[in-house]
């Protein structure tokens, strides 16, 4: 893929969990990480307005960075607009993040599976289609959390941890029926793995918390071998040893900047304030 980066897109910092896994399988690859923090959280948006925002913003990013692959590392965005993005930009290569219902159904022994997501992802017809197609033989509990994405952002940014609220948010995932218990919880929001250690501590019994990031990384690895190499490429400056991070709300606060540095990312100042302003909420 020469100098063309892989662009990883999320509403906030949750997609870093996906970026981390892709890096493990493609260690020599360049990356641009985009956090649409001006629009966070996506669960509060009207669907039509969010779809319009995503199509416009992704189009701008395609022009700015000419990525080889665009990973929509956000279940809410992917289940809403992945098909629209592919239709709008047929020359681009998109990889979506959708609830890992198929592998959960294949792995569950009790047949009791919970899907922990944002309310928007839970309500999507796409999610229902996955259940009908791959998990009709299981009993699924759909849990739409209005607060966990914000709690994950706060926890990573400044170490904030409201364990009582987190315990309350995950409690509906745990179901007992006919002497069986939930044994898999699908983490259907890329922010949620950031709280995985807390989830394990606060759970009433052990379950497998299914993080889709490793599977996404394997999929990206396979696609990376087939992406055409003759498209226009981004001339990556030789003096930039690190990958780029883009924040649509402007320069991030110091704790987030430090977090980006831990992931080998530095803010791209060429993504101008004027461009960001077009997508301010």
C-alpha cells in the first residue's frame, strides 16, 4: 500500500482499541486516527442528520488523506451509514464494525447472550438482521447503555470511575433462565473494551466479554493484501516518525494528547480549524 495510510474513524477515543489490534497484524503500516469529538456521542443524534454528517466528514477525510482503507471503528456509525458511505464513495475501501453476534452465537454454551451497545445500535434494523441470521437458536438480551461511552471517555481521559453507575449499566446483561446463565456479553461499542477490566471486577459472575477488535484486525489484514496499489498515494513526510490523530473539535486537552502519544499518534495540524468548523456540532 506504499505510503497510503489506513484511516481509523470513531466518534471518540474508543476506536483506539481497534487501531491497537490492527497495528499488531500490520506493524509497518501508517495510520490516521480520526476522533469526531465535535459530534460525540453519536447516540444523541437524529439518524438522518448523523448520516449526512458522516457522509460529508468521511468525504473530506478521503480527500485529505487518500487512505488505502477506511475502518469505521464505531458500531453506531457503521450500522447506520456503512452502506451509504460505500454508495457515496465507491472507489474507497471501507471496513465496518458491527456487533459480533455471529461469533457469540457460535461460541455460547448456555445459549444466553447479551449485546451491550448504545441505544442507537440496539435499535438498528442491521442489528436485528444479524440476530435473525446468525443467532436464531440463541436467546439474546439487548442492552442499550446511554452512559457507558461517556464513562469510558472520562475514565481514559482523567481516570474517573463511577463504579456504581458502571455496575448498574452492565447489570441487565446478566440473565439466569432454566438453570442457565449468560455466558457471553458482546461489546458492541468500541469504547467499552476500555472498561473491560472494570466490567470483569463488577460482574456478578464470570462471562466472556467479546471484543470484536481482533476479528476486525484480521479482516483488515486480509483486505490490505488486495487493495490496488496504483491509486494516488499520500506522500507521507519522512520527518514524521509517528502516525497522525485528527480531532474534529480542535486540539485535544493535555490528557488526551498524552494518550495519543502512548498510541504513537500526534495531532495533525494541517487539518485546519476551517475544516473542523464545517463539522462543529
